[in-house]
C-alpha cells in the first residue's frame, strides 16, 4: 500500500509548504539515481578489498595426444632406442592459490582510493540536492509573486467593474460620452487577458516545481517571514566548513595523493605466496600415468620486480603530482569564488531591501492617486482613460511590491544554501 501511495504522490494535488517541497526532493528519481551510484561505488570498494585475500583457482584439464610422447636414447655401439615418456591420455586437476604478501603498498593505496571515491559520491549527491533545493526555492518564490500579481489584477478587475457601473450611470445621465464607457470596458478585458496570461505562467512554474520535487500543491503559495538574521562573515565561515562542493574538492586532493602513492608503489617488488594441490594421471582416477608423479602439489614464494619499463613509472608519478597541484590550485580558486559569491549575494539582498521600501511607498502613492482620480471621475473632472490608468498603476505597484518580497525571499534562501544544505534545512519552513 505504501508503494502505491508513493507512486501516486506526484499525481496528487495537495497542500505543501516550502519545507515539504524541499523534503520531497530526496525521494525523486534524480536523487535516487545518485544513491544507486553510491551503492555501485561501494561494491567497487569491496572489489579493491578482495585483492587482500588469497586468490584460489580450480583448474581441470583432460586431453588426448596424437602420439605417445617418446625420447631417443643413443648408446654406441648399440643401435638407437626409442622409449615412451608419457601416455596419450592425460588428466590434470589443480587447486592453486596466490596470496599477496607485499605489493609495494599498491593494494592498500587502492583500497584507500576506493574509500575516497565512495565518500566523494556521497558528497556529490548532496551537491545535486543543493542545486535542486535552490531551483525549488526560485520556482516557489516566483509562483508566489505570480499568485500575488493575479490577486492584484483581480482586485483591479473588481475596481474596473465598479467604475464601469458608475460610468454607465454617468452615460445615461449624459455626463459621460460613450467612448469613455468603452474605454473602461476595454481596460476590463485587458485585465482579464492579463489574468489568464499570469495563470498560464503560474501553472507552468507549478509543473516545473512538481517535476523537481515530485509533488504538486494546489494551495496559495506563502513566503512567510524569514526570522533568521544572516551575517556575511558567519555564512562564509559555515560555507567553508559545511559546503559539500568544497568537500568534494578536498576528496579530490586526497584521491590525487593516493594516485601519487600508487605510482610510487610500482617501484617496489611484489611478493606472493603461491601453492597448489595438483593431481594428474591418464584417467579420472588421477593416480598417475606410470611415468610422472600422481601428486605434483607444491608451495613456494614468488617475487617479481620490474627493473626497467621505459620510464613509464617516472612519468606516471610526475603526472599524478601535476594533477594534485592542478586540483589544489582549482580548490583555492573555488574557495575565493564561494567567498565572492556570498559577498555579492549580500549586496543584492541589501539592494532588494531598498527596493522594497520604494515599492511600499509606490503602493501607498498609487492608492492615494486612485482615490483622488475616482473622486475626480465621479465629478467629471478627469477622463475614463485616466481612471483606467490609475487602476492599472495600482495593480502594477502591488505586483511589483510582491515581486520584490519574493526576490528577497529567494535571495535569503539562496544565501542560506550558500552556507550549505545543513544550515539551509535548519531555517527553511
């Protein structure tokens, strides 16, 4: 039943807060695919660990020679004598093993590198989630702005309808010409057209949000208050400690170190313990063939040391060292970029707060202007066109105010995400 509900969740319309939208991202196919990639990398870690264990092989061979193996003995002055050395039928069964005793630390370094790759994959999943969180916040904020714009247009539509009613009354009393009535009617249909356009845009963004989060809400979107006070130095410090993308680069540095160790390990000999339980014969009984021992089991020590390889080891080590240097330079540059992005984000937030005050004042001014224009219109002191413009200007001012609030909402959450997803998840509501 639970699986059915989860399957149908993306198709349902239900009320969800921003926090619920963010939380639902963890269950989306894109994030789940990263989890599968992590599991695959963990399996490769086990492959690396397996190299520390003995390798045991079972080998069975059965073959028939075209001719019996023979050798020629010459004992002058006697004539040459040909005698058999084996049989045509040969059956071998061997259980052999190789146990690495020393590999120049190659196995140990490979295991360590595999562990780092697993950790890196886990961090990459969080980097993806952070990107999706930011996109969800932007969509949520923009949907809210369009929702408020639609509300302002509906209020403007009601105001136009009320003015239209009065205009028709004035027209009947010969206090307004017919063009004035038509002008207000035209404005009404302009507003209706704008409302439909906004609804289409909003629905498109809601669909995008549903795709990213896996759920679709039908409620009025709310941005609420952002009570956490953001400080640039604090956010920068948290970012350097918690940002997953920075931690990914740190893992890259450690992987580069492992590559250097692996390159150096090729300068050492590899030593392994080898052995086998081996039986042979001329039939499946494996009791010998009358010429060689039936039991050819053995145990021994294998040492392999490369003395010359065309300088490939030296070049491999140099390449690994240069890769580490490049990663370190990129890491330092990335830290500077993160610091700069946070600084610029706070500058943008400061600018938006100033624009918010301006937008609030603009709404107040347009309300007073509309009030004045309505009085003048009712007393035939201004045209219907001027009244229509005043109504439209108030709707635009209200929409601009809500748009600015939405941008501040988005910017604050963006800054929180710049600190890292742990910090963001603590403050999102």
